[in-house]
C-alpha cells in the first residue's frame, strides 16, 4: 500500500530515515553517520512525520518507511538496466 505523501520526501529526509534505522533508532547515531547536527536529524524526522503521517520514531512506522525507500531504490535500479 503506497504511503500518503511519500513522494514529497526529500533525498535528505530519506537518507536520515535510513541512517536512523541503521543506527538502531538512535538520533545521535544517525547524526554521526550522516555528519549532521542532532537537531538536523530531529528536523528531518519531524518533517517526514508531517509529510507522511508516519512517525519514524515509532518502530512500525519506521519499518513501513524503510520498506518504501528500499522498494523505490529497487525500482530505480531496475530502470537503469
């Protein structure tokens, strides 16, 4: 099922969501990984929530967002073939 507002996410929003997931839902880890300030990570996570209605700080919502980002990447890679 498509996520409402997913197409409005910026590449930075998506990068922060993935870094947050990779960092075990730790904003400090996501900030370190992406070389952003902690407040920048917080801004992007809040932005994702406002745009999609899904809160990346909630495990189930984060899982949906991560899957949608992975699916989008897979589609993009298949287009290049």
